[in-house]
C-alpha cells in the first residue's frame, strides 16, 4: 500500500521543450588546427590578439573541442596564455 500512496503523491513530469532536429546523415566538418595550417613552430606569448581568440569572455582557456587546435599546439597555447597572464598582457579573470 505504501508504494501506491507514494506513486499517487508524485506530481506529473513537466514536458521538455523540443530540441531542433539535426540531420542524422550529415557529419559536422571537423575543426582544423589553425597553427598547423599556418605552420607555426612556436606560439608567441606577446601576440595577445591571437591569444584572445583562445580565451573565453570570462578569461578561461577554451578547450580543444571548441577551438579545434591539436594536442601539441593546445599545450603550447596554454603555456603562452599563462605567460601572458603572468606578465599582465592578458587578464586572469573577466573585468
């Protein structure tokens, strides 16, 4: 009896809003590492214009899945951003 009473007391679930359908047969185009395309050997921490593209509006470093950078350049990019922050070229947090 207790199980039936609990069932009756639960409110009904609210309906979720429908998500827009994505075409199932089309694949998303894979993002390409911009540093590999430009054949960059090392990422300069003083190039703040380029580094800002890889930092969110809150000041966080964007992940590879969002930017499309390869693993090697993501590591170099992280080091460059951290160096630029240390020398006060980039902010640690949003203003």
